[in-house]
C-alpha cells in the first residue's frame, strides 16, 4: 500500500527523516533490520 503524500517529488532539496522507536528497542543491531529500513527509504 503506497501513499502519494509521503513521496518526495522535488529531488534537488535535502530532506530529513526522524523516527521514534517504541520502548527504545535497539532495532539497528541486526543487519536484516537495517536492510529493511534502507530498502524502504529507497
């Protein structure tokens, strides 16, 4: 399910992305989790 309101159409400007992790769980300690996040950003 995609949402067009979250797509970036102006690629010449920098964008910043922030996240809040529930319970401060260390999600970036596993390579598989990092790859999932990076693939979603791409």
